[in-house]
């Protein structure tokens, strides 16, 4: 009974205390807008501004609780402990299956609601615990070098729109519910796709109107109009000279006025500060002027602290308080719509049990999605699927046994991950044998050899550990232990670092004497979430901190053989799930000849390579050959991997490559060197199972590329040029390595001639296209039927552009007729006269087939009068 009372919001307490005078904002029979408007009128200016930042402060005199707007659910609930980790969005896009994406995000929304309820019951309202999920990312992946392209649904506006709409609807729940399940957020509005390294100062200054409306805006418009997304996040960069979060054109004229968006606009984190920082946009002199302009343009919420200056903005006459009221009403309305301002017992979503989190049912959905994302790029002479029975397989490559790679970025922590090595092993028969030989690193020409066994304390191997349930290390430790092997600590799943140690608010110190047996450069290798300080011989030599999920870190130090170094590693909890993985050792040069010798008895080599979320992603401190600040400077497979695959080929080995990446790779040499190439993306917690099943034919792959795989960077325009000419399958003239929509199967499909219900239609009329697709092979399979539209007399427009797709199951030997209803959305085209996308009279060609390549398509003319 006591715990139930503690879960009641202060709003309820205030109502009980003054039940005789219930205020309109406390009246649940009123609309959320009426309640928000009334409450806004009772707030002081300072209270209003404190509600307009991501960490919204409580208003205790009115019983308003604190609320943190920042939460993430890119492909599973992120940064909030144990959760199901589904494939990275770019992998989900390869499914070309909006129904499957809906299932994923219905599961995500269940886990998010269950977690929020648990946090509220525990009295916690911190970051990554709320109901406002800052996803999906529907920016167009216009250039394969962009690091954050892995968060998107690909390069095509139609595909990104369809996938994004499915995500939003699944997260927010049905419109008929009294309360919204969650609020989704379309980001990053609007013309934003790298580079990462200069995003805080970059200006998209001279973009043609056609590119803006034909490529960069459609997905956002679809999420606003079709999915009724509740939040939109404005981007870091400038557009036509103005920061996106202060753009009258983007936020006022297009988003609010043309599209009718009445939800919340949230600034990307620190984006308002970029207005006035001298090393960023520097378009404004100070926080007061920047904040005023942002609010006037419609940015309601600051992820940051710049809006503290809004009181000064009003006092200086830069903004009227009524403009601030407009934003506060939107923010409070959203909280009422979610039920966040009412009792848990009032909100049906709060009854979702916590047992759904990382459940077996959700693991099965993660496996379903991973299976559907598997994209077979190359299969010489039908080398795949592999056949078991007396087979010796060597599994090689830097990604073969890396579970963290599979999680992607903006991820949660799964209770269990099946690595690709494990997935392959599980598919092999009793008389098959497996050799595991990594062979090389992702980029570097070294592999780390652990020296942990040369660490001792009190004559015993390992580290002495002390723990406190407080950051104050002057207190007596609550626990002491010995750690005899490389650290693998994580509080996910309520797993403590040691018995008697709390899950949060704790500190730890680990100490040992390290006496190396060789001279050279020792590497301290970390994967952590928390704050770390590394001490050597009593001196602090390096510190690390992460509040936003686990990340990699390292420190290098020269050592001499036989000399003893006193090590201490201090760890302090920050937020979310604490994690500390630690090892130390020496990087030894790779020996390709020795590796090839160790796999000489293998019949087949499965090389699991590619890149990793530790190399590509958001604004990262990475500077390695081919990589810069989260982006890529080269799209080729890293040289060390390419050389090892070539050496295996020269040694007579049959190589199957599994490529893990969130972006297109230049794999032209690998097409020649490998018998088959499977694109596995970053496939999530069940990815290893899906890869193993695909390689051995337990499933028939049907993933299709949501991005063009270019041959090399010579096929790419300047990364900083946002013009679409020459970019993506829609505008490039050269032949790519693998086209958008490409993906092979273990069966074959034949397309009949498409037919139209009408060959000529009037504007605003609809037409139906039908096409017969036959499975001409011996296995059942899925085919992704794709429909493209082109306008041959439009020399400035796209070569073709996707306007419909359907993933269909076709049994061996059978024919399925697929129909598409084409209306105003599917048939719209750029009208230069009105500067809009609309159904335009003219002669068109409708094309259907299994990819975007000309050879794969069959066409039929259509005239719009």
C-alpha cells in the first residue's frame, strides 16, 4: 500500500490537499489543450522557461513533477538498461517490409512504457526514462560517407517515408486511445546529412528548390501529415544562412503553415548554443537573442540550457511573453496527452507488465527482423547455401565474434547476443568442424595480445577491487573482491558489480601491480559507461566519461620489461546502466601467412569483416585511414581486410564474405575474390542466428539494398555538396557496383508484362497497375516487387524514383499477381511553375521489377492529361 501511494504524482497530492478547489488544469474531463492553457496562465515567466528545456524542472508550488524529455528508441529502448536490441534502422530498411517494422516498434513501445512505469514507481524521472522518444531519423542517406546514415532508412524519399510512418504509428499507438502510448520525433529537420565534423557551422546555402521539396522534405511531410508525429527535431546545421532551429522558411512557413504541424519542435542538443558560440554558427551575439529567435520561429524545447536566458530576452524586448506561452502550452499539452501529469492508474498503458522487457517474444521479433534484413549481394555459381556433412569451415575476420558491433549505435543492452561465430557454429553438423582465426583487426595492422595475467596484487593474479555505495571513497568500502580475469561488469538486468554494491550511485577502485614481460607500448582497452580515472604510479594519466551509453576508449603507455607499474582504475557511476569492460596488453603485428597456415585444412573460409559503429556514427573522435570524426573519407573495405581476403584467395581458399556495415561499401575487388557476399548490416542481438541460417539455407534471403553500393568514391560528388545531381540511384548516370533495391535469392523470379487499368488518366484520377510474378526456382521465397516512376522528357529530374513496393511470399513454381493503386501521392512530380510537387500532366513510364537497375525492370507508358 505504501509503494502505491508513493507512485502518485504530486498533482494528485495537490488535488487532495485542495479538493474543494480543483483547478481547470486538474480536471481530466477537459481537453489537454484546455488544461495546458489554464496551467500556463498560472506560471511565472521563470517557471515557464524552466519547463522549456529537456530537463524540465518541477514547479513544486503547483505539484508539477520534473520531466526529462530526452529518450531514445532508434532500434530498441536505448541507454536505459536491459532491452531488446533490434537491427540498426538501415538494416530494417533492407526488409522493405513496413509490417515487420511496425511489429518491431510495437514491441519497443511496450518496453518503453513498462520501463517508464517502473522508473516512476521507483521515484526516478531522469534522462532516458521518459515517454518522448527522439526517433525516427528520416534524413536522406544521400552520401555513403555520412556516419549517421546508419540511423536512417536509406537514400530514397519514398522508402524513408513509408518506414518512418510505420515507426511513428507503432510508437504513438492508436489515435482512439485516451492517452498517447509514446511520442515519436521526426529528425533532423530538414536538410541534414553530414559531414559530422563541421555540422555545428555548416551552411546548406544554395540548394535548388526542387532538391528541397523532391528529396529532403517528403519523409518529414509524410510523418507530419500521415503519421501525426508529435515532435520534430530541428537540425544543427544552417539552411540558407539561418540555423535550422531558427529558420523561418523551414519551421514557420513549411512545417507550421504549409503542413499544419501543431506539435513540439525540439532543438537538437546544444543546437541553440550553436547560434552564439564563436566556433559554431555565431549568427547571434548571445543566448538571449538566440533563444528569442528560436522560440519566435517555433522551437519550443531546448535540449540544453540556453533557454534560461529567455527571461532576459523578455526584459530586453526581444520577445513577448505571449510567444513563450505558445510554446509552453504545446509542451504541457503533450504531457497531458501522455498521461504524464495524471495518475498511473488513469493510464491504461501503465498496466503493461515489466516482463515484456527483453522477453523471449521480443527476441523472436528481433530474429524475424534480422532474417528479413539479410541481403545477398553476390553468389557466384550458386555457391551458397552451404551444405553440411564432413565440412571444415574457418571463420575469420574482425567482426566474427563481436557482439557490441551487432548492437549498432543509440542502442540498449540485450540480455544475450548471438554472435556471427556462434550462429555459424550452431548451424554445423556433428561431423563438421570449425576453425576460428580472427586474422586481422578492422583497420589497424595489429591485434591485441592480453597481458592481464601479468597483473598481481598481494602475490595473486589480477586486481584487488573495493566498492562504495557513494562517490565518497573516504568511507569504508561496502565490498571487497578480487578480479582475476579481464573485467566484464555491467548493471544491465539488475546485475551488480559485486554483492552488496548498489546498481546506481556507487564507486569502485581496482588496483594491481603490473610487471610486463616485454618492453613496448601497452594498451589499456576500455568499453565503459560511467566515469573512469586511470592512475599509474600514483599519477592520474587519463580520464574517460560517458553518460550516453557505452563507448570504447584506450590509453597507450611505454613500458619496460621487468619494471613494475602500480595501476589503479577508479570507476564512478554516472547514469543509466553502468558498464566497465577492461583489459590491457600489447598490440602485435598481424601475421597473414601464419593465419592462412592455421586455416589450411578449411574447405571454406567465412570472412566476417566490414566496419563497425566504433568507426562510423555521430560526431566521433575517430581518426584512422578512411575515417574522420564519425564520417568516412573512403568507402573501400579497409586495406588490411582486403589484403587478407586476397591472400586467402591466392592460397586457393573459397571465401564467403559476410559484410557488416551501416553504410555502402566499395567491394569491387571482393566480388572477384569471394564466392559470395552477404550484407548483414548491424543485425542486433539475434543477428548471428540470422547470418548462420542464411549461409546454410535454413532461410532464403530476401533483403534488398535501401542504398546504392557504389564502386568507389570516383562515383561520388563532393560530400559537402547537397545538390542531388549525380547522387543515389535516382540521379547517378554511372553503373554502380550494386544498385538500390538489389538483393539475390536462392530461387529465381520472372516478371510478366505490367498492365494498367487505364493508359491515360486525368489529373487527380487513380490507376491500378498489375504485374504477375512467378517463382521459377525450386525453393519458396520472398520477392520485393518494386515500382518506379520516370518522366523521360524531364532531363533535370530523377532517372526513376520509387513509388511503391511490396514484399510477397511466392511458393516454388507458383505465380502471384501484385497490384498497386497509384494516386496523387504515387504520381506526383515536380512542377517548376508552382515550385511544388503535384500531379503534373505529361507522359510517364511506370516500371516494375526486382531492383532499380534498368535490366531488372519492365515498363509501361502512362499519360496524365
